[in-house]
C-alpha cells in the first residue's frame, strides 16, 4: 500500500538570517519562524496525519508541535532526521570561494572562506562531522526505515533543508535548489522507493517571482 509523506522544513531561526551553519546546534525558532510555522499549520490543517516524525532539534520539534495544533497526533522524534553534522564548522558563516580544494581554512575567524571544490565534495568530512555521502545514506536509511516500520498511511516529517535536499537528490530526478523555511513537499512510498507525485506548490511561486524581477 502506498504511503504519503508530507515533509516540511522548520521555520526561520536567527542563524538562518545570519547565514550561519546550524547543523547539530539546537537553535530555536525566532518570531518570524513561529509565524511561518503557524502559516504552515493552516496549509496542512486539512491533512489527517496518522503521526508526525520529527528531528529532535528544537527548531523542527517546535514546528511539528505548531503543525499539530492540539490535534491528537503523536510526534515521534528520530535523530536520523537531524541536519547534516558539520562538526567544527558549526556556528560559522561560510564564504564559498572558487579556490583550490586544498586551500587553508582559518577556523579562528567567525566568517570563514571555504572552497566550493572542497565543501561540495561527496567525501569531504569536517572534523567531528559527516561527509555528504554519509549524510545522504543516514537520511535515506532513516526514511526507508520509517516507511517500512510504520503502519501509518499519512505521515508528517518535520526536518531540515539539507535533509529534504538529500531525499530529493537520492530518490528523484527533480531539479531542486532548496526548500524555503516552513514549506513542504509530498513524497510517496510505493513499498520499495520514494517518488514525487506532484511538483511542490512553492517551486512554481519561486519561478514566477524570479521571472517578474
């Protein structure tokens, strides 16, 4: 039997505004993020969730609680839904450069220069962190495990932008450039794989805005 997943990103945080690497850091929603989560709750109010799985990081858990909005829906935390672990880069502001992959990174600074050739390498593993390859495997394994183990048919997933991106890259050919705060996409589990049954509504809105600028 097919299962439908509504996978949504948490609302805005102060680190989002500052463009800091949040990663495993437990940064809560700011006032705008709470307002965004409330708007998300309105958009999902008619969805009869059997349950919602959430990253245990407070920005995702807060978003899930706002979406539930006192409905009798169980929230289940799962550490596999956390954002990618960027280790010693957590809390930094990254300035991505076109320098060589072996360029020296000065971690003593708050804003660091980091080469795209290094950062976007599948195997680059920040100290005390995980590589993109490790992150995608962890994320996909978690989602497949949830899909196989739950008896629910309509499932919410409250998580992070990187996690959503990893799922889309791993399971679809969708042209994906990132999901805005407190937006969602639907994925369908057919018993073996995930797929996108429809284009996310916010993508059309983003493309329209880009065309009219």
